[in-house]
């Protein structure tokens, strides 16, 4: 079989960049009580769909109930699958799974690579077998100092944006009043004719104030179970009465026992007795797969940080 043209498979690079992560995820299985198998991704998706539709998740084959407590892994099948040949996403050749990771990272002539002059602004990336020809013809080493300074200034701008978040977090850590707590979002349904799923935490105390967090799926879209793209948004509510405006920065991170990927984003709000709840803001999870992991869980466990800004 001929390798795919570069233009055809370049759109899949973001998935292939996951490398071994996606390979191991594909091998993991879930088995219902009657012995039927599902891959881990489909199992999580079934549980998430059932949560959105307020139904009991069932096995696609026999319709028996499935859940994280009822299903188990089948290690014999996982071992057998791990020894089957698998296709390289770049050159489409077959390799044992045990060798595929090394092949895709180090040996495949069609693997994605970047120009060695990337550090001075070369944007080229392409198949490894074209790398030598490109680098021999790359114009970046011959650019003048002024041209390189312009390129490096643009690169510095993007790096500054990346560093701004971390500098903001370090700055917040120097505040006098800092609080954090583990929060547990529990699922509920609205009283509408067509009920919608939402989440809410029990009341909790941080910085000597009482708070509640709420969350919703796809901004309360009517049928989020029909959408492949899934998101969560949340709002923070102050339940205590305050004698003066309470200015806070806050962020949600994953809890200590979860593996969900959340990118830290700092939000800011001034709480008063008249304005005691924030707008719904995005929970910065990486993608819909991570969202399904949260929806498939019995409860969503995260960690909230609150920083009180002193006047």
C-alpha cells in the first residue's frame, strides 16, 4: 500500500502527536457482566451519554446494566490485542504494537518533523524524508540580523502570553488571604418539561465566606447528547452577606485523585450583596474526551483556589 500523500494526512497530526497515549488507550477494555467487551473510549462515552439522557447505561450487545463498578477489565484480551499488528499512522505499514511507538518516534521516514532552524522562526514541518532537502534550501540561516530580530520579536510575543498566566499565578501566591478546598459537583435535573442536566456543589467555606459552585453542559444546550463537541461551564456564587465588596481571583484545577486534563485559567470578580454570582465561565478542559470522563463519573471532583485581593 502506498503511503498517504502529505496533504491527505496532515489533518490527523494532532491525534498522531499523542503517540503512545492513544495506543495504550486503545488497548484498555471494559467487560460487562455477560462478557461483552468495549474499548475504554466507547465505555466512557456510553456512561456520559446515559448521564446526559438520565438513563441507565447499558451494554450495546446484551443491554445489561453497565457502570464503573459493574464492569471490569479483561487483561487476557488486552494482552492479546497488544500483540496484534497495528498500522503506522504515517507510512501505513503494519508493526507489532510493542514496536510501533519506537517506529513512529524514531524510525518512520514519513513521521512529522520540524526544521532545525525552528528556533530562528522557520515554520516548516513535514515528513522526515524531506527534512534534509528542506534544510539545505532553508532561507532562514541566510536572513539578515534585522530580519531575524523581527522574527524573534514575534516569537517572544507568543512566549510572553504563555508566561503571563504563570506569572499571574506566582503573583497570586504572594497574597495574604489565600484559600482552597476540594469541591464535589453532584448531578441534578432541572424541573423543565424537557429536563436538563446541571451540577451543583454543597455549600463550602473558604476565606471565612460560604460559597456554592454550579456547572452546566454545553451552556444548557437542549440535547447535548446529540453533540460530539461537549463542554462544561461553571459559576461561583457567594452565599454569605458581606459588609464591603469582596474582590477575588479564582481558578479550578483537577483534584488529587482524578486524571482529567484542565488548563489553568484565572477568573476575576468583585462580589457584593447585590452581585453575588459570576457569569458562567468555561471550565478549561482540553477536549470533549476529557469532558466525557467528567460526565461519566458519579460526581465531579475538582479543587478550587480563591485569592482575596486586598485594597
